[in-house]
């Protein structure tokens, strides 16, 4: 056994089943020592219960999972819990408990924090939300992750928790902040044009092979800035899928020679020019 997913549905939680008990049972199994990937789905009424007990149990039993390299907290469908309703907690105690961890993913931004984000071996950090708070962005900006290779942030909209702005993202792309980063995803954003303009000539592009600004509200305005950038030409992939660009701009990007994904064109509201990221509620 190398991968396990633990989840508690509504009926199970009502009957007294608890995620901390499931984690303890897993820790006592003969397969625990070889577990490399652990996914925590619904920990039981996640729209009311936070992931605090998940974190506490994983820290308590960390010695039972010496091979764990990949951890996902909050992998649940909208039928189980809408993404904006998922109650998280401070996940940073997990990092010292699992010094060999390479990948951490969290879904749901409500009460999420990463207050002590320090880890020598973490290569991948993925945060999936309908609205990511500036407090979490500040946590990541203050982090020490020297081996981070992939940073993927679903930023979302202000109605569901995104209370920051471009100024909260700029510290993440400062030169030398993440020296080994090769994949940067600042995606699913309602300020995708502003992000595109800021990244177009950012020195961090020189170390990236992938820039992912998909799932957001990118229009011709942001695309124009990217087209004018010399640094963008060094990328192996520019992911702009799910966008609001015109047919003409899509053609210009395709003809530019850039390794660009412009699939999943969206149509704005004709009356108010409203544009929406892919994942909000």
C-alpha cells in the first residue's frame, strides 16, 4: 500500500465515526510504514467542523508514517461540501512532524493558515480555494521553502475570501524568494489582468518552465502585456486556459510561437462585462 484516502460521510459522522480515530487505526495497520501518499477527504461535516482534529491526529501519529511524501487535506466534491464552506485550520504543525514531506495540498480557504511555513524538502505547495486570504499569502511570503519547485495558488474572488490585491502577491515573485521554483500558478483569479501585467517582465520568469494563469478572468488587456514580454518567450508552457480573450487575441497568441494554451474561451456578460473565475463557490 502506497496511497490511502480517508473520508467520513454525513451518515458516518452522525453515527459517531471520527477522522482522528480513522487516522489512528491507519497508523496501527501493518501498511502504515510504507504509506507514501495520504489524502484526507471530508472529515465529517466540514462545513461546520474544522480540520483541526485532522492536523492534531496526523502530528500525534507521524512516527507511524515515515515514508509519507504527499499529503492532501480537504479533497472533497461540491456534493460533500462547497469549496467556500470547507473549514480549515493552521496546517503548519504538519511540516515539522513530516520532515520528508515533498507535497502539501489543501482545499478550502476558510480559516486556513500556514503560520510557520518552513520546510527543507517540500517541493510542491498547492492551495485550492474560491477565495484565498491575504493572511495566507503573507504566510507564504514569509516562508522558508528552499526546495520548492511548484507553487500553485487558486486565488478566487472577494465574495468568497480573497481580501488581498496585487500588492499581496508581489512578495511571492521577488528574486531569490524560491530559488528552485520552476512552476508558478497564480490562477483562478478575478484580477488576472493585473497579475499578467506584473509578471510579464518579472525576473522570476527566467527560472520558470511553466507559468499558469488559467481558470481566471484574463482578457486582451493582460494578454497584451504577456505578448510584449521577452521573458515569457523562455517558458515551456504558458497556461491561459479558461479566459475571456477575444478571437483576435487568441489568434495572435497562437501565431506568436509561444507555447501557450488558450483553450476554454469564456463569454463575458454583455450588459455589465462581468467575468468570473472558474472556481468560486
